[in-house]
């Protein structure tokens, strides 16, 4: 038996070592706008709406200049833009709208939200900005909502494990609407594009 402490055995000498280990920096991978799969299962995430370009620019400017208050791993600020407030008024199930900021150099480790079951997220970033995506984990796959989804708002299931790894980047901001029903209920009421086909057992 090999004593790892006394022999100082190197990982690359281990049986089954894969030379690809260490080739890609985990944080560098997350800098890519295309990081993570985008073909979300309907149970995980779905587009809620597109944000008109002029409205997006106004909300982005508001998000970047807002005064944030600390709240656990996040910082939050209230949203005052009429477009966002109109969304809250239109849907009884949407009970609030906030900007959430994760500080540069901070990570929000994988977790499941303990209170809210669903949310709508809209990444807020400039074209030349590195934006660390929201990662959602399902079936051994990483799905991400990030820079390529900017300009749209996405409903997603907060009861799926998710995280944001922002350790090597600047502050990261998104717009979020909180929903008081489950993601499945919200999806089936507002986002389901067609009736579900129910297969019955022949009599």
C-alpha cells in the first residue's frame, strides 16, 4: 500500500489519470457566453418574454446605478422602471421585482431556494461585459442563463440546484421577479405553448 503522505505521490502518476485534467480553468469556462446547455427542458426553464431594446437599455442603466442593500450572499435594490412594475401588476402570481447583485470575487454555491419555488430572471449586462451565468443543474447536466439570454426574461425552477460562480469577475446584476406559485403551475398557466397530449390505455 502506498503512503501518500511520505511518498508525495503526484496525481499524474495515479492509475487511470486523464491528461485532460487541469486543461480548462473552471472559472474561465464560465466566462464564455455559451457556457452551459440552452435547450432547457420545460420543467427547468422557459422564456417568459423579450424585453424591448430601448426598455432593456433603460433598465440596465437603472440596474447599474441603483443603490444596493446587503442581503445574505446577495445585494438587492428596488426596481422603479414602469415596464417592470407593469409586469408585477399584470400577474397576480408575481409579487415583487428586484435587482440582485453578486459582488465581484464572490460565489453563490449550489443550493435550492428554501422559500420561493420559481422566479423570472433577466440578465443585466453591457455588450462588452463579462457576465457570469446562472447555472442550473439537472440530470448530470449544467444549463445556464447568461449573456446570450440578455434582452429576454426567463422563468425558471428555483427548486432545482443552482449556483453562480463569480469569483474572477466584476459585480454581476440581474432583474428578478418573484413568483408565489411553483414553476410547474406558472408554466402550465402562462408558458405552455400547446395542450398536453394524454395517452390513454385502450379499453
